């Protein structure tokens, strides 16, 4: 039975448009796969957000209710800029520890869509969550052979165990997007582009400066130092010099703004009492504690094991993952550590390689990821401090 037998006429223009859409989807599967995965993530989030209403003290699931913890700091930057002096009413803390690129995107949404700062910051994070899924698929593109593998890769980002940080006005989605695009550019030896993306990464999170090591490893392996110096290839060296530019410019801004180029570090000790210590000693102390500290320490150790496995074939990704685990673990207590771990592209890359050939293993993983994500969403709306 066709459209003619049903009395339905399809115009030639509609048929042409349908064919074009089909061809476009076939040519760019990462776009529609990303869109589907993002919608699934949003439905998951709002579904369990409603469940959170059943628990005592849960808040509503309006956009502004997502903006809590660090999102409040980011939205203060998006709305009013950086503090000039520490705030006495907030125990002499300030928003200097929060790097500028993400709140700049929040400020752009604020002015573009005429939203207040909290809602604009959450909207910016949601847009960047979609780009995070898309960027991961672009980076993984040469390794994705079928639509099923594309969906597997996309859902690893969409159903992240700590997906709440992708919807709650945090910098994780932007950081994830830039890292994936940086890896993509390096694999194609687009040195200047990789350097610019590295500058963006270092302007998003302090651990983003580790990307300069990834850049150095790739260029030394693929090109070598001697050929670069002999041929005077300024593109490669310029790209390398660009990687820490975001951090450098932010430090320069802080020096002129508040008189301390390292205020983002000094405030950690002065206001939040973070002390720098050996990360392995920190993990030892945390493991001896019961409850979430032990769980987070086990996650960190598992992440280090994954980084060691990656170093055998992809040393640049293994080094990046190891350092982005050890740096936050060096702050003494592992509060907030899981989001530093689970929003690292090399970790999801390794999980993809482990799951791609086993449906059973994929089911077990997504049962864990979905359970953890649902628990964290409920904990978020219940304002439990384990989601700091």
C-alpha cells in the first residue's frame, strides 16, 4: 500500500526535500545522533528531577533551581563581573577561582535572550552539553564504524553518571567540548587551531593547562623537534605557545583587577581552606574514611588504572587523564572530585573501547551510570552536599 492508494498526494518538492534530508542525515550522522542523545539526557534529568519532589525539602525543577553551588558563582560573574574585594558576608570568599570563558558564554546568553544571570548560565551549559556530545562524536569519528557505535559513544556522554553538572550551570560541558575539539585538531595536525583551543581550555579550568603536554607529546611523536627547528615550522611552535594563553591572560587580568595574579589559587586556601598535598597521601587518608570519600578515592584509583592502560597505545590521553586526576586529588579532600573525573574525554574514550564489542558489558555499565545519575539528580534537588 502506497500513498496513492490511500489518496494522499506527495508533491515533487516534498519528495525532493525528503531525499535531501535523508542524504544530509547520512552525510552527517553525528548531528542527529547528538540531538537524540541530548533529548534523552534532558528527559532523564527532568524525569528524576520530578522524583526529587517526593523527597523532603526538594526544590522545583525550574531553570533557576538548577543553579546552585558553583553555578551561583559563575552566574555572579556573568551578571556582574569579578569581585573587586572578597565578600565579608561569604566568609571572605570571592569569585576569582572561577575561570572566565564559561561565564562569558553565560553573559552572551544573558544579553542575547534577555534572561537573568542564573537562567542564562544554565542555558549556556545546556547548549554546551549538546556541543559536548557532538564534539565527542567528531573526535571519535574515525573509530565509529556503525550507527550503533555512534549511539554508544553519544550515550556515554548523555548518560554520564554525573550528568547533573551538564545541566546545572557548570563549566564541565564547555571544558569537555574544547578538549574533544583539541584532540580532534591535534590528530589532524591543525596546529594553530589546536593551540587556540588549548588557550580556550586553559581559560575554562585550571587543569586545562595540562593540554600543553598533550600538544607536546603529539608534535614530538608525529613531527619531532629537530625537523621542526630545521624547517623553522613556526605553526607548530606558535600553536604550542598559544595553549597556556588563556591562563596567562586571566592571571594578567587578576593582577590589574585585584593586585594578585594567582588569586584563583590563593583564594582556595584563604576562603575554602584547601591545602596542597601529595595526591597519593590525600587518597590514602580519604580511603581510610568511610562513605563517599572512600567511593571517590576508588573512582580515582580506577581512573589512574585506565590512564595506565591508555598510555600503552595513546600516551597523550593517558598522561592527560592521570594529571587531571592527580591535580584535584592534591587539594586534600576529594569534595567535587567525581565531576573532574567523569567529565574527562579520555575516560569515556577508554570506556567506549571496552564496551564496543560487548552488549552485556554495555548493559551493566549503563545500569551503573543511570543509577548513579538518577541518585545525583535527586541529591542535587535535595541540596545534599555530596554534589558540591
